[in-house]
C-alpha cells in the first residue's frame, strides 16, 4: 500500500473504513475458491466436454471470481489512505460536507467516499458523482455548480469536516 503517493496516476484513494471493507471483501472472495473448484471437479466428471453446461457455468463463475479478486488486489496495491492533514480543509475522499442549495435554501450533508463505499441511505456519495466532482478540492465558503440531469444547481459549501 502506498502512503501518500497522490502523484501516482493509478492511485486508489480510500478511507480507512473503505480499506478495511476491501480487505474483508477480498477475504470473502478467496473463501469461495474451494467451492468453485469443487463445482469444476464435479462438472468435469462428465466426459462430454462439448455440451457440458455445468462445466461452462463453473468456468464462468471461476473467471468472474478471479477477475473480482484481481480487481480488489489492484485497488489494495494502489491504495492511498486519505488523511485529514493532507486535505488542508479541502473536500476530498473521507470529508463530510454540508451544502446549501442556494435557490431552495435547503441544506444537505454528505460524506465523500470511493465508488466501493457508496451508501446513499447513510449519506455516503461517490467522489466521482456530480456533487463529489463539484465540491472536490473546495473549501467552506466556496460556491460550486453541480451538473444534474435537470440542469445546473448552485450550492454553497457551508462546512468541510475531514
């Protein structure tokens, strides 16, 4: 895991919670390997490989599982834990932001997270979402424009908690 290599174009910015979730997901996926290996073994007992749907399904499942494992391993290898000191008050992954919709005069609070940590019910939105992109690297007091399907919406960044 890289420490603070934000110049690395492959960097995968993540919170400490997000890193723990990735590690847990990887462990769960690796636990599925023996089960899929057994499915392959059973399917291969049918010597007619030309029309062996269970074998094809087991191979597909194995390929899908291994692709997920490789993806998470790559994310972990390139993980850069975002810390509050680095952000210097700017909104980034791990920040809690309070936004004021200037037109409606309504407040919303979000936590900016990586795509793998998104949980809208709990106010966790992706840094890659329209709101995340708009507030990224901004500080409290800044006005930002969020591009939405129904048009641009102007917000004021009321607070950034790192």
